[in-house]
């Protein structure tokens, strides 16, 4: 399954070892999931995960987050953004997630903000929660 994970899912996985977000990251790189990310999306992962308030909430350091992101980068399939599809969504910050999904031929966007990505279905991209994604994998 080719997936794009919204930043809120990656953050949730780092905030708690329990739950579907963390379980989903645990299976990235195995035969069932191909995680896709573009450079702008990956930069957003880094920007959000290294915010001081997030470091405190995760009980970690910027150095540890950097190690995590380095490992994650080795497991994702990079997506080059050939076409920009803006504007499609109500939140400009979400556009890079949709563009990554379209350009990467993703089957789904995994997010907690499913309503934000409703237009994705016009491009043949499902929008699912982490829990729904894990149910589909089992």
C-alpha cells in the first residue's frame, strides 16, 4: 500500500508508543507499506518535530529527532513534485501532502484531519485515519 502520512500522524507516533500512528510507523518499510514523502513534506516533519514544545512533549532532544528522521528517510520512497495542483484544499499548508500523494501515485493519505483532504478522492486517493489504515493492513 502506497501511503503519504500527514505530519500529524508522524507527530502522534512520536508522542505515544501506543496507538495506530506508532503501529503504522513500525511497519513502514515492510512488504505491506511504501511510505512516500516529498522534500517539502519531509522538511515539515522536521520543522514540527523539532519545535521546542514538541521536544518537551516527546521527552526527547533535537538530536534524537534528527536520528529518527534519518532512519525514516532511509525507509521512504522520495517523491519528486512534477506538477503542483494548487489550490485544491481549504488549508494551504495541506497542499504539499496532497501533491505528494498525487505525484507519488499514493493509494491513500493517512491523517487525523480527514475532512481537510476530501478533494483527494477526485484524484483517486483515499483518505484514512491511522486506525483505519492498520485495519486494512491486517
